[in-house]
C-alpha cells in the first residue's frame, strides 16, 4: 500500500428527505465519508446556510470526525435539501431544491491553497448548476494535481457544454450507463457498443481513465486503451442511495492507494457498492473485512 493520500471533495452537502425521515447526503459528502472510512485524509469544500438545519448538519458531520474548515456559511441561502422517492425496486428519484447554500460556494485563498496541496480533487456535476459554484470549481481545477469527475446527471440541473468542458479537465471520469448514452448522443457517437462509446469519449476528452457503472450488471473500466469488466455481485437491494458514491470511493482507494490493478479495483468497488445498496442510507458502516467476504463469494 502507498503512503496515506489526501483528497478534497467539492460540491453539495444536503439532506435526502425520504417519506419516513431524512438522512445526511449529497454525492460529494457521501464519497468523502467513504474515502475517510477507507483510510484517506479528506476534506470537503461546500457551503451551508445559517439556519437550524445547518447546525444539525455540522453536528452530524462531527460524528464522522470530518474536517469542516473548508465548509462555508451563507447568511441568505438555506441548507440544501432533496426530496427522495423510492420505487418498488428501491431505485431513487430526486427533487432538488434551488437555489441553496451550495449554489454559492465562494472561491477563497484557503480553498485554492488546500486543493493545490492535495493529491486528489474530486467533483461532480450538480454543484456546477449555478454560475457562482461553477466558476469556483473552474478556479480550483486549475490548482488540482489530479482531478476526478463524478458525472452525476440530475435533470434539469446541468448543461451538456459545461459537462464536456469539465470532462476535458479531468484525469479520471466516472458515470453510469444511462449517462454514458446521453453523452454519446450529444457527441454524435454512432456506435451502440458501450466499449466503443467509452473509447470515443476518451478520445474526445483526452481522458485515459473512464469508469462506467451498469447497475446490477457491474461496471466497466477503460484504462490506457484497455477495457476491463466486472459483472457485479448479487445483493438484495434496500435502496441505491449512495451506492455509486461508495463504488467510486472504493475504485479510487484500490486504484490509487493500494494497487493500480484494474480487475482487483473493479471487484473491490463493485463489492463495496453492492453492500451499500443492501443497507438503508448512503453512509452505512462497511468494513474492509465485509468487502473481502463479498469479493470471495
């Protein structure tokens, strides 16, 4: 294993509001917490309101012992919330409030310095929906040593021209199969073959590392011109919230921190993602021992 790596996750902190209660979430926070549980040194760049929900948020984050020094406070916009609806199979759909505090993440000397001194900078597409947070993201990307883009399309909260530009600035891209199809259509990629679509996107964006998750069918990793596949693990799904975030955390951990081996990294990531899908909520505790047990099935 390599020396301890550091990572900064950029974007939304919010509450997923379910029919039976609410849970702390936001893909960048879920990813950040999972990376921390795997042993990386992590920080989060985001913005909360100055409302009671912000106090509840900070208290909840404290329980994870997560550094909050780069989480800003907004005096006019409220802390983010998302209304979550789960269908009979456990798949989630989202209604995302706007504008909220994380739409106004400010560019500061402290967060630019932090990104320049950090090994990995990870960001998603949702926090780029507003001009303020999008411009801050652009400034931070200019400081990043290694940028990882988690394409997380939530209609209507994105513009394709912004996504393509961010893909070109990323060293690694992760998306799901539906997002791949939408991006391929936008780029006028004619092939219906997933591997060929990924290769074409890699060429268009000049990104040599692209991962595509395929739900219960596992995942595909394109690395330096080669395609690697894993068929995934069977699990009784409770809900899919946060499963993709944990998958990406597992992939980053294995590929970058443990061993640059595509097959092992995909297996680890698929096992972790499936275990999260088998539990309620995005940030359930999953031990490395449980992941190893799942991989051994």
